[in-house]
C-alpha cells in the first residue's frame, strides 16, 4: 500500500467515514498523514465543581451510588442519566444515544468525568462526559492529545484511529531536504516530525517537530517563488497610459485630503503603469488606511487613457459596495466612464448586459468577485488588474484574471501588516508599497481588555451605543459548541444574546459554514442597518465597510493572534463617530493578558506585529494562529519568522550554486510533490 492509495483502504474507514473525510480534503493515505491537529489538549487536574468553573471544560472525580437510568425522551432520543457525588457536591451526568455506557459504570466505584460544566435549574450538570478510570486518567494527563478539524458526523477519536492506521500501513520518507540543510539545522527526520506532530511524547518533541515542518513549508514555498522569478519573462509595457488632469480635478472634489502615504503609493503605481515593463506591486495598507480610493484613482488614469481596469473583491457584498462607490465617484467627477459589475448571484441576463458593456467600451472600470474569471468572460483592453484582500485568491485565480487581457499590470492589496523584511522574502518578485497613515478624519479606536465579571457592563455599553443609532459586531472563535474546546460559539451565543436583550434589537448570525448566498444576505442586512448586532466568526475580517458600526466585541480574545485581532478591530472606526473594541479575556495566565495589553498601546498594525513577535515564545505556538495570509498546514509567517528568514538564506545559497536545480533533480521532484499536497495561497 502506497501513500497515494485511497483513504478507504485503511482499516476501519468505511464508505460513510470516507465521504466525511473527503469533505475535509482527505482522499489518500498521504492526505490523512498530513491532516495535522489544529491544537492539542492536556487533560486538567480533577477539581471540585464550583460556580467559577461553570461553562468550562473540567474534570471531576466522582462516585456513582446507583446504576444509571435509561429512558426515551419525547423527541425519541435514548437518554442515560446518573448522579456523581464529588464529596458532598452532586453533579448530574447525561448521555444521549449511549445506552452501552450503562454496563460499564459500577455503583460505588470512583471515576473521572471530563466535560463542560453547566448550571441547570440550580444543579451542576455535564452532558456527554468522557469516562476514565483514575489510574488511566493519570496516564492520559502525561500525554498531549491531538485535536483535529472535524465536520458533522466525524469524531476526533475516529480521525485519531485513521491516522494511526495510516502510519501502520505506509512509510513516509526519512528526509526531503538536502543533507547539508538537514545536518546544519539538526532537524529530526521528516517521517519522525510528521509522526511526532500527531502523537508527541512531550512538549519539547512537539516543538522540534513543528520547527522542522514549518521550516520545510517555508523552504519549499520560497524555493518555488524564486524559481518562478528566475523563469519569469519581463514583458514590455505596450500600454500608452499617462496621468490625467481629470484625475486631479476629481481628487480636489473629495471631502478629505489624501495622506502622504496614499500620495506616495499613487506615485509608485503611476511609475509602474507608465514604465517600460509590465510590473507587479503589493500594497500593504493597514485596516482603514484608504486602499480603495487609491485603487479607484489608479484605475481612473487607466480608463482615461483608453483601457480597461479590473478589481476583484473576495465577497459579493464587498464587490457591490465597490461598484456603488465607483459609480458615484465617476458621476461626481462628471465623467462618462462605464462601470461594470460581475458577481455569482447575478442573473444570466444581468451578466450578459455587463459583458456587453465591457465589449462595447474599450475604456471602462470592471468590478467583481470570482465571477470575473468564469468561462466565457473576456476583457479585450485590460491594462490593470487589482485583487483586493489578495490572500483570498490563489495564484492560479489571479493569473486567470490576468490572462483575460494581454499581460496587464498587477496590483495586489493586503490589510495584513507583514514586517518589511518578511514581505521582501515572501513577495520577492513584487515591488512593495505601504500605507501606514490613517485618514485625518478617522478617530483612533478606543480599546479595552475585560474579564468575565465585566460582561454586564459591556452589554450595557453595547445597548447605549445602539440607542445612539449605531451598530455592533460580536466575534466568537467557534461556529458551534465543541467537546474539546472551551470557547464561545456563534450558534449558542446569538441565542444567549437574544435572551439577554429580548426583542429589543435585531441580531444576525454569520459563519463560514453558511452558503455564500446566506452570508451575502446577512452582511447586506447589516450594511443596510436592518440588524443592530452581528454575531460572527472571523469571516467578517474581510467584510463590507459599515461606517455606522462603532463597537467590536471579541469573545475569548486570548485565543486569537494579535494580527487577527487588529484585522477584526479594523471593521469599526470607519465613520466619524468614536468607535470601541472590547476584548473579552478568558485566559488565566498573566502572559496572555500582557499580550492582549499590546492592543491598548497602539492602532498601528505594524507596531502590534513587531511587539507580538517580541513577546511570543515556544509556548505560544499552538492554538493561536496569527494570520490567514498564507494557508500553510503548519507554518505561520509571524510565529515562524526566524524559520522564514533561515529558509530564505538557505534557498538563496542553493540557487546561487544551482540556479535551475539541474544538479538536484530529486529535490525538484520533492518540490512538485509538496506543491501538489500543500494548499497555500500565493
């Protein structure tokens, strides 16, 4: 059996499990071996149930005095109930569709029960608790338990068994890097690193495995980028583009003055599009820094020069918002420049009308989502392509849009603050511009970090802001409750919030598992002020501009990287009113609190990224992901900045000696294998 054998060739993986794993992108044995844990669990020391532990995942040591009772609920679900006595404290235990447990629980015997403690009608209760004998639990506490991404119907235990079976059936290669790189960096073997990442003996071993895997991802990513640079062709710039007085006249009508950074970036872009060769430029602009107006002004010069310019947005709602803004700005400028919109939900007749507009106008502005790159779409005079929130698009998607024209100039825009040294490594083939300065009319967002005891005060503040006519975002880290993670989830939280406020406010729900049409509908309702509160996961990180939203409340803020928190905070503060960010800190450690306090010092994403890098250590490597900029399986550009720089140096040395890898054909083969299995976004 080899690595490319179907996943259903593993013992215990039947048709149903195969379909569930396929949903998660797992099709082969190699896929399951590289399906790494999202975080890890160390079972806590058993404690006595108390009010401070309510809504937390805890372990209790208790004795059952009588056999569990089995009955069928009104909804025809088999229920098993028992009472555990922890000294004088009683805890109700409930299992659903698990009657087999009854025979394994002996009255009078002590067990360890692990689960989420709740307070139900004045009594402590744990639903679906895991059961352990004390001696076995002590052994489990010494181990680090892997926790995987799951889908409905798939348990963590089933994934764990599948991974173990895969390791029994197949062998991974011991080494994938060059011998001198392996020895110089004293890496554990590739096979050992993958196994250890799933089943670490201890924390030190896990860190060593992670370091090797993160370095390897960075190495192959950079190697591929450098090879593409070496093989790329410099195309002459045949577009006759120049700067137009109408663009300056429009700028003078704006109610705000552009910042020095915006001016500098516009100058950089103008230099690109009027130069001798086709160029690619990355624009790093902090959240709320005004990248959209820069994009419009650049596209305006292109259209006034007689060509087409396109911008691709990651969501339909954002694309429509860009469209409305661009139409208004063109009208304000008194110009006769058509603006076309393409989105997936448009009717066929609407798409045909937009395509006709593009076909009949050599000079126009084009806005859309992925629909821009659909089959049959054609742009004859495309001179400039801009991708907004570029990490949401793969390199193939961006290239596909570029191929709609004859080698247009490319601009990619990102709100993720990457330190310049890292940006130069990651985007070696692009010019890099930065917009740090915020528009003058933007008030700094006031941020506070609070604990659970201040929740009612926070809710009162939210209510006061809504009464002023403003709107509120509430962010939760999870979509639904998890047996293995102690964190707020949007499904339960929205119900809890509705119960707290009653029918006073309209509350919307948004998460990544919703259909695109549903997400667009909710975001549009929030943008149109039909909802006062939007409870969401981080999908709003890339969202519409809602100037009326003045409060961003983030639950379990300690579970997010600071870069992610800064992105989320940037959803508010886009209007004239003072805006606020409330960070709910559920962490017990002072270190987590110190990390969150960085958010109080500045609204500058680059400062926050630098400070976070200074604070982070090995203990912070798991469970807090910094950035969605590159979807590596293991590596993170913030947490693994050292590995990134080291990999970059090693790649440069390798290619200096062997520019096309002619003497390292095996390494090139490994690179191709890596690219096949690695789902990152360039």
